[in-house]
C-alpha cells in the first residue's frame, strides 16, 4: 500500500496494510486541531474538528520518495512529533521514537484512491477526546477515552511493544527526528 501527500512528492510504503492497524480512529483533541490550523489545513478537519487517523507501526513504514520535503513540529517541548510535508502542507503522521505508533493522517491514504479505507477497513472504529469537539460530536463520542477506544487500540500497542515495532522508524535515526522539529512557543500556540 502506498500513501502520499496531496502533490505526490512524498510517498511511503505501508508494508503491512491492511494488517497491523487498529483501524480508523477520530481524535477531537485540541492539539490535533491546532496542528491542522498551523498547517492551514482546517479543510482536513471534520465538522466537529475531528482528525481521522489510521495508525501503523513505525517499523512497517518505508519512505520511498520525498524525504527532503518532510518537516516536523511539536506543539509543546514534550509533545508528539507531528510530521508534515513542506511541498503541499499535508499532515503525514503523529509519532514518537519510543512508541510503536505512527498515527497516519487519513489524507495520506485517500489522495489517490478515495474509497480505499471504506473497502479495506470499513467504518471508523473509535473516537476520543470529544470534550474538545466543536458543536456536538456524533452520539457515543467519549469526553476523553472509553472502553471501546481501549479495546481498539491496546492490543495494537501491546503487540507492537512485544515485536519491537517502534524501532526502525523512518522518521527517527537513533532516537533523533530526521529533521529538527520546530517546537512552538506558548505565543505561537495561542496564535493558532
Ligand atoms: Zn506534497
Ligand atoms: Zn489528538
């Protein structure tokens, strides 16, 4: 499975898709919203400010083109590493060198094939952090995390830790991000 940014300069191979993913998730948290506003890509948020993420293991991602257009921000000094492309400002993934988790943005999957997620994964499985949603999110959205979210995500994380899937991330080299992340100041954050 190839994923790519809007313009196609950045492309990556997901070697285990549609295996090794917990499925489609929606995060309504303020950081995910701030990230897309920072990129001026609020067009990728749903009507309640949700971001759709389809996680993969870092070890299952191979960058095949466009490593030179990869950029990274962190909203806080301890925040997730949020990678995006400088060519067309497409969010790539939210990740961290220590976790078997790369939360790949839905956009990366559907640029070339808009129905791939419906065909391969079916509907969204779980949503989190509804307390930050704009307006009223869909019925059943938890304020933070709920049991449904846990049972969707925990087996993926446990299996990933067991198999060492945080290692060999294409986004990190010996624990250091492949591009120096820009850490936003409180002032920059408040602007977005
Ligand atoms: Zn691009
Ligand atoms: Zn979030």
